C-alpha cells in the first residue's frame, strides 16, 4: 500500500526537475500576454495563461511560484505597478491549482467554475490592492477610465474598483482559461502522462474534453 504524502512532502514532490524546467517557459508565456496588453493599454492582462497550464501539469504550488515570478518580471520589464499584485498571482495560482487538482479541468462545467472562481478571487484581491495601495487606479490599462466613470456614478471608490475589476476579469479570465484549456488539449498524451495524473486529479489517460456524464452515456 502506497504511503500518503504529508502536506509538505506533497508540495516538495510538485517541484520535480520537469516542473522546474516548465516554470521559465510558463513565465515567458505570461510575460508575452502581460506586456502586450500593458503596451497597448488594453483592458486585459492575459498574464495567467502559463500559470494555469503549469497548474494542470505540475500542481498548485508550482503555479503559485510561476505567478510570483511573472509579476516580479512584469514589474521589471513593463511597469513597477505590477509588484504588489504578485500576491494576487500567487493566490490565483493556488486557488486554480487546487481546483485543477480536484479534477475540475477535466469537465466542461468545471472549466467554467474555474473561470468564475478565478475571476472572483482576482477581482476582489486586486481591487483591495488597487484601492488601498494606488488610490483606486493604476493607469496601466483601459479599466482606469471605467473605474473613474463608476466612481462618479457610485460615489464609492472600493465598490467602483471591484465593479470594474469584475467586468474586466470576466473577459480576461475567460480568454485566459480558454487559451490554457486549448493548450493542454493539444499537449501529446504521452507527454501529459508524465505530469498530469496527480496534478489534474485523475488518471492521466482520461480525456480532458469529455464530461464524466457523457462517458457514462
């Protein structure tokens, strides 16, 4: 009978050599999305695609580290404003990683749940930082204009920031999760089986696109 790993042993097991090799690749994917959106002042971030892919392949704590490194590099190459949001990236990496570990990324409805939960976690945590660290706006993308409009209408900075962040993240995380799902779908099964049996909460041979209910029918 296989001994169940302790909490700390489970975290350590996620950081295999293969996982460590994936981290800079995933960070690079995040940086491309993040810097592009920042440079074009788009009301998007697209800086979590690599994080979600790593969550599927290696687990939540590797995803959290990927998110942390992404924000550190974005602060260096794009805008220092990204630095405090490293907390948000770590939190989202853990939340998404554990939902993936629970097997939700193997089900279509589960992918939707991941999208919505990630949106909520990101919107609330990022809004607190935007409000209490930057006074309600950072100017790094187009949502600052929406936030300003909502402040005038709602007369409440925090509520306005959360509202605009929810709108932004519904779109941003929807695109992000969809792209990450497509990437994982395209990964060869032979390669995926080296990572995903534990990280994705099931047998690595299971398909990622079919719902359990559909298989039973």
